[in-house]
């Protein structure tokens, strides 16, 4: 017998209906367990199920294009419940839905494709989000050791209309061990703690199956970044 997760991902992706965004807006307004439980069926039907179906559809489309990213609903959709143990913000629920696809299918492997469904602004992103210190060091070493390859990757992103955007966690100066790097563009890159490209997705786009192709196009455009980072991490 198929599991609930299997049944979810066997459903063809038809797009997110307006009710998905209505549920998330309602959850933002009513941050209580009572409201969530009363509306849980809407979450499962309108948000989680379509997101699982989108992951399944992307698995097929990305595989067809030879892009090594995959996921499944059971592992790769983030919980709607917030972890409030170490946060001053004690609201119990997220007001967006998110999921990843990665090389090995694990949710947080580095070099990921991230899907963000949000009434206040949906988007797709790809790259390396706050990697662990050893991985961040490997990325920085690759930038410093192969500046031409790094700049070639950045040029490829720029031709596709992509860039890293701001990094609120960036260091004020290059990290220890990289003071010898003089080029301004490389110094800026070395200060970063994340390397992510992103593209907005409208509610209208997410409402149709065609968004699968739109997201796959973005993944293809971001592939130079992923390949550069994967090569650095693989040593």
C-alpha cells in the first residue's frame, strides 16, 4: 500500500490554487494551535500536497535536462512549525512554505534548489546557504585559488540575469588567511557567508503547471554556481 507521502507525490502538479495563499495569510493573522488545527485540512490539501507534487514534477524535468537535483515530499518539505527554542519570536508557525532539491536528495545538502511559497513574495533560489565552516572555507579557497573560474561563473550568472544579491551576514573585511587577495570583486566574495542566486515567482506563475519549466530554466541558469561550489566541496 502506498504511503501518504507516495500518494501526495503521485498527484500531477496542477499549480497552487488561491486557497493556498489564503491559508498562509490566515495563518499569519491567527498564530494559534486552535486555528491551525481547525484549518489543517486546507494546509494539507492546498499547500503541502501541491508542493509535494511540484517536487515530483521537478524531479522528472530536472532529470530530463541532466541536472543532478532531486527531492521528495517526505524529506524535503520544511515543517510549517517554527523552532522557537532559541528565538525571541515565539510565533509557533511559519507563514510560508518551503522545500529543497539537492544532489543526494537530503534536505539540507549544500548546493541546493530552494522553493519558497509566500503570499508576501514567492521565489526560487539556488546555491550555498550558510554552509558549515569547513564548507565555507573550501568555497573561499576555491575563489582565491581559481579567480578566473570564479569570474567565469559570475559572468555566466550575469548573462542569465542572476547575481548573489546582498548578504546581511557578510564579514566587514576578508576572513583570516585571505588578506593577500587584492582584487575588489574577490574580496567582496570572500566576505560572504552565503552564495545564492534567486528569482521571484508570481502567484499567477505558481498557479499553473508551466512553473515547472520556469523553475527548471532557473536551475539551468544557476548551474554554473552549483558546479563551481560542488567542485570546491568535493575537493
